C-alpha cells in the first residue's frame, strides 16, 4: 500500500527516525538505507507481529511532496491461501494455518503502522520549515 503527502513540510530524516523508533519498540530487526531523496527500511522478526516475512518500507520524495510505500516481502507462501482444501488432503493444513495467521498479523500491523505514520506526519508537519529557519537565525547571528 502506498500513501502520499503534499505541502506538509516534514523533515524526512526526522520522519524516518520516528518510524524506525516505532518499529524498534515493536521488536523488529531493522536494516536502513538511504540516498538523496529515498529511505528504505527492511524490518523482520517482530515477536509482537509474527508476519513471517520481511516488511519493506520506502519513503521517497522531499519535505513538501513525499510517498510512503509499505509492502510485505516476497509472498513465497501466500499462494497457500488459494488451495486450502487441496492442502488439507495432503497434510499441508499446518502450512495453510501458519500463512493464515501471518496474514492476520500483517493486517493488524498495517493498520497500526498507518496510524503511526499519520501521527508522525501530523506532529512533524512544517518541521522542515522550522528546522531551516532555526539554522537561518543561527547563521544571521554569526554574520553580524
């Protein structure tokens, strides 16, 4: 799922820091990468949300126009949900049940994640403007 925010003035570095703190509190193992206008967070192994897959979070853009993309790993076993009867005939019911629980955990996580994102955007709104103006004032003092 992907959502976009425009004209919010969010300091993206602070926003990504907010998200990583949230994921860390949930017990996820994290890997974070960044470039000029893109941040990528890979999260896995949360004891609270047993998703059994890697969570991919991408933040792309600039403070006044950015997108957050949330995806669940590769989906290697999601095909199991398509054939429950066939699986139970061949003893694969346990795999079906695990994937069903993982899907339920993903739905709960996704709902919680977007609440966190909305909260972060609302709290950090116009933080880029405040951050930039703070440094403007400091540089003006040194110039005098």
